[in-house]
C-alpha cells in the first residue's frame, strides 16, 4: 500500500525497487520526471516490437506524472486538495514501480541494464529489460539477434548470484550515502532550531528583565507615595481626623 501523504512534501520509499524519492515542490517533480524520462529514452529507439510494451508503459507513467505536476501547481495553496493529489501520485508509483510495470533508474535491475547498454548497445539492453520485466513475446518471438542476446543475459542475471549480489550492493551503498546525507541534513536543521531557540530565549530574557525593572520602579514609586501619606497623617493627625469626619 502506498504511504499516506500528510503534508506538502511527496515522499515514496521504493525500498527493494530503488531509492527513497522525496520531492518538495511541483518544480522539483517536473525536473525529476524529465530526468527519469531521459534515463529511459532509449527504450523508444529499439528495433524490436518486443520493446513497444515497455516503451508504452514508460510514456504512460511520465504522462501521468506530468499531469500531477500541473495539479500540484493548481492546488499548492489548498492543503486538502494537495494531499489528495500527492496520494494519487503515490498510487502511480506503487502501480508502476512496485508492481514492476517499469524499472526506476535506481533499481538493482536498472544498474545491470545500463551496464549492458553501455557495453553492448540499446538492443541487448532492451532484450534484458523485457526479460526481467517478464514481458510476453509477441508473434513468433524476436528475430533480432542482439535482442535475443539481451534476453539470454537477462535470463542469466536472474540466476547468477554474483551479478545480483553486485547490483544489490551498489544499491545498498547508495542507500547508505543517502542515509548519511539525511542525518547530516537533520543535524543542520537541529542546529538551526537550536540557534533560533537561543535567540528567542535571549529576547525573552531581555523582555523579562525590562518588565521586572518597570515593576520594581512602579513598586518603589508606590511605596514612596504611601510613605508620604503616612508621614502627612502623622504630622497632622487632627486635620486628617477632621477630614475623615467631613466625609460623613
């Protein structure tokens, strides 16, 4: 189940399927979408019909994300509507990445596919991609030798412990670096909050000292006036007594 989005930040942890995705604005989401689209743009340039389904899934995903970029922009000042938009976006991530309709560029399989692309070209990488996704073969199957080579590579990847372990280790290292970065960011925020609190406390102390001084002065003034009244009464007891009787 996708996580409920409770504020104006979109966050989705791909876990075994890639990195943690955290996006704070619709502009960031648009840039993220463009970057992810560029990473897989080559799937649209394959010569095998077996890649048509993969290409369609990628294009559909990025079109839906673009839609949510616009909705985020439209509802950015409406927290309730924005929460619904981000929850729907979370559902798209769940359907496409976690149900393995496509791979995210940080998935363990993606590291293997990109390596094949670099070494052997798009068609070999495409064959491996189709195999790892479990795409159904169309017609009588692929007639492209390079695509078939990629299918074999993908088949071996699924069963070769060393390759899988290496890919997962790469993801693990990335996650460690990301975690270290998050800790550093949290430490910076803590220091900022600590500094802000110190400033507020200092301002409060100054204000409190000012109020205390004012109260002490007021108390001193009142004590002085009261002392004068007592002295006046002591100096003129009869006059004070008659003044009291005149009120009756």
